[in-house]
């Protein structure tokens, strides 16, 4: 989180739209707590105010990222834990908890609170659980950026339900899951995978040597490939092909470009290579896909029966 980010916190009234969208943002904030400062800051609603002595129980899920300083967290059913900079923790609904910065260091907290059927389902399935409330390296999993996207909107948002905030809340939930899945991988491997994913997403149409990329990022290729597969569901090279084919589908639906032209734009060696990869991935040739997309709803059924 950039140091120029102003401190703030906002609370939003839960609305019926959370049932339609599956999730709603009910609160968010970014606050720098100076050393030897009273905590938590004043002006929070009465149902959110607490002290270290008495703790608190909330009705919603909170995800809190500490980007500087350190402190302590305790949930009923879990031991007292030290929270270091770069770590995130969750506050579970209806479970007593307390947390605070170390008076000697203070801390910087970036957080949100969410409710809705999706949150309820994730809680029921154990995605958010009392035995796994801390993610030590959440920044490497992208939680910092996901929360920053929330803050950029929430700070100035109106009081009602905001669909974009709901959508970005999903991004924070996903980053929390990624942080948990990455715990078994060394930190430098996780960072290499995230850097590689960004690099490949930005340059998927260019020639790619994934072994050279791993070496450039300082990771043995065997470790890199295994971690990349775990993180994305694809090997590095198949991830590139997936990105190219996803773009091919969009271009086929929106243009009359030839397969050879699309192949040259997307990094395939020829239109034949593009067609073969496309059919293997989607079960239909590019020409058939294009006819179906451009036919319109009234003709799509008839066109889908056309033989290649």
C-alpha cells in the first residue's frame, strides 16, 4: 500500500443486494497506528468498538492485513499469535476475538468486512477456519493489491450497495485462499510464480522460454513448474497457450481476421497450429466457433449442427 494513501474507515449498511450478488462489503479501512497510541481508534460504531481487556464478537467476516509494525491476535479456540508485517489474519463471525498492535511499534492495518451467501458457504466449507486464521506472507499472494483496489473505491463510495465493491471483495477472498495454498512453498518460489504469472499475462503473444524465465527469476525450473501448476492450474507453457486461446476466442467473435493473421498476432506459428490447439481445447474449430458466435441467438442452434 503506497505511503501516500490517506487513513480512513467506512461502514456500509447491509442490503438485500448481497443475496443477489452473493457478497457485499460492509466495512473497510486503512489506518496507521503510531507507537504508544490508544487502540483501536475512536469513532468506530458501538457494535465494532472493543478493548483488549474485553475483546469483541462480530456478525461478519473481517480480513486484516498488517503492512508495517507488529502485534498480537487471539481468537477463542486458538492460541495467542504474534502478527508480523506482511501477515494477514481473519476475524470469524460470532467468535470472540481481540487484537492489537505492539505499543513499541504500532502497525499499519488494511482491512475489510464482508457478508453474504458466498461468505457463509466458504465458512461452512472451512475455507475460513479457526485453526488457520493467519497467513504469514499474504502480500506475496496479492492481498495488498486486492485491498488497495477496495480502498480506492470505498473511500469515496456512496452509502448504498456498490456492485464494483462486491466484485472486488471477491478478489480479496481469492487472495486469502491463494495465500493459504502458497504456505507450503518457500517465499522466493511464491514470489517468482507471481512475477512469472504477471510477466506471461502481459507478454503472452511473444516468444516464451519458460525455463529461461525461471532461471531469470532465480528458481530451479522443477520447483517453479510445480509451484506454478499449483497456483494457476496450468503448467507455465499451458498457461501461455490458455491466454492465447482465450484471446483468440474474443477476436474470432469480434472480427473477420483470418486464422493466419490471428496466429501471427497471438504467437502461434501458423493458422493450422492455432486451429489445432483451439479444437483440442474447446472441441470445435475456430471457424465453427466464429459461425456460432456471429450467427446470433436465433441461428446458434442450427449453426452448432453444422459439420466442420
